[in-house]
């Protein structure tokens, strides 16, 4: 009699915690393409370590060059939205404790000529710079609003000017998001019979604790360690220690729909007047990603960025 050996795979899914905020702004100029955004009160944590992402906002290619793909040929950045252009990728804003940077294809640049094609959103970030956030207007007190970034593209005859606006109000404290390890159950590789097959689903919760009062909105962004895999929603790149091949981990919401990565999602139930603690139900599964797969250990990781407004 012939015996068939059934091989097993196991997984370790790690979710560390970080926090950040989605933000950016644009305005109108007769000689350039621009948009105006966030002309409102923005609540941001008062004390943050240097380099901490406080806010992030995405500008899509259609806003940059009116097409689905843009080729960036020149970038100019202006500290405090005025004066000479800077070659540093991180510049100060008009608010003490708040700096900013612009990322193209995930990389920050200072003033320089470029030849970068992108179909991804351009990201503007606000960063803590080690000083206390004293609050105030990102646009400063000048009669003419300053712009911080200017982009030239091959596809457009106009520059895109990016204005940072809004009044920042410092808030004492942030939510806490404890790190956690989610262990998927061992499963048979035979259950992952074809590309796209899933197995070994494990439920878990993202815990958002002790959020203070005062924020207009609190959100969270899921960010895969190793980057987003194109055309593979919710799928995490293999992390160190993985011995399996052709199999990864997919993060899903409680209904089994692949999780949205890289975009801020509102924490339901948060109230500016009350604050509080919240749970976000999620689940994770093995997923077959290649025609050839071998059993072993499957590891993946993601960070959870909290954002505040």
C-alpha cells in the first residue's frame, strides 16, 4: 500500500505599532496649477520624537499632471514656504516643532532635476522635529500664502504648487497601539491548491487604547513591512525567517475582504468630546501566490500608523 505524506506549514504574523497623520495642502496661483486644502483646525500631538510622522496626505497623478501617470522633471522645495530653495529633503514649516517632506515613489527629495515616472500618489508628510509643537498657522502670517513645493512634469505646461495650510492645535497625548503577534494555525499545503487559494484563517484585533479628547478625527493606516505588493490587495511580503515559498499571508477585514493598505481609515466610535479605547476586528490567512509552492514557515509583518486631525 502506498502512503502519502501530508506536509504542514506554519506562520508567524507580527503587527508592531506606530502612529502618524494624514495631511497636506494646496492653493491657487495664476501661473501654476494648485489646490487649497485643510484650511481648518488640525489637532496634532504636542510632544513627538524627531522624525515621527505626524501627518500624511496623498496627491494623485491626475492632480499633478492630469494623467494617470506623470514624469517628474523638476522639484523645488522652500523652507517655511518662502526664501531660497533647499536641497535638503526635510524642511521646516511655520509652526515650531513641525517639519515636512515630499515623497515620490516612496523616496524623499530636495530641490533638484529629476526624471521620475510614477503612477503612484505623491506623498506629503508632516514630521516632528524634536521641538515642542507650539501650534499656529502652517501658512504663516504673510499676506500672500507661501507654497512649500513646486513640481514640474513632462506632461503639463504648468507647475503644481503645494501649499500647506490650516491651524495646528497641540493636544497632550496620543492613542496607544500595543504590539502583538498573531499566530496562524498550521495547515496542509494541499489546501492551497491553486494561486489565490486561502486557508488557515485566524481572527485578531487591532487595539487602539486611551485616545485623548480633542482630536477632530482619528484614523489608522496599515503599512506592510517590505512595501505594498502590486495587484495583491492585503498581501504581506515574506519577512525574515520564512522558509516556505509560493505562499504569503493576506490581511483581511472581519468580513474576509482584503485589507486596504496605505490609506487612512477612520476609527469608528471616536468622539472629540469623549476620547476612549477601541478595537478593530481583523483576520489573516495563508494565500497561494505562485504556481510552485513548498511547505515551511511563513512570516509577515505590518505597521499600524495612527493619524490625528
